[in-house]
């Protein structure tokens, strides 16, 4: 099982944790959460990073549960 939390991504005020069987599934879940709950942060990141760069950055932060 893999996990990635909003806190891992720098959002200290959100306790959401994405969990999945694979890193890819976990990052997809985090992207969906971020788009719905943190659109301002996603928009800010989009100014300096491509979607692929964001995915890669999140993949590097995924942990084993």
C-alpha cells in the first residue's frame, strides 16, 4: 500500500491522505483531491510546473504505508 498526504505536499492545514495499491493510483487520488479542495494551490503550481512535472514531484513523495 502506498500513501501521500497533503502535509507531505506542504499543506499543513489539511489532514487528507491518499492511499492506493500503486504510486500512480495514489498520486491520481491526490490530484483529484487537490483539484477539488485546493484549486488555488493547483493553479499556483501550474504557473511554474507542467502537469507531468507535478505528477513527478508527487511520485517522489509517495511513501510505503
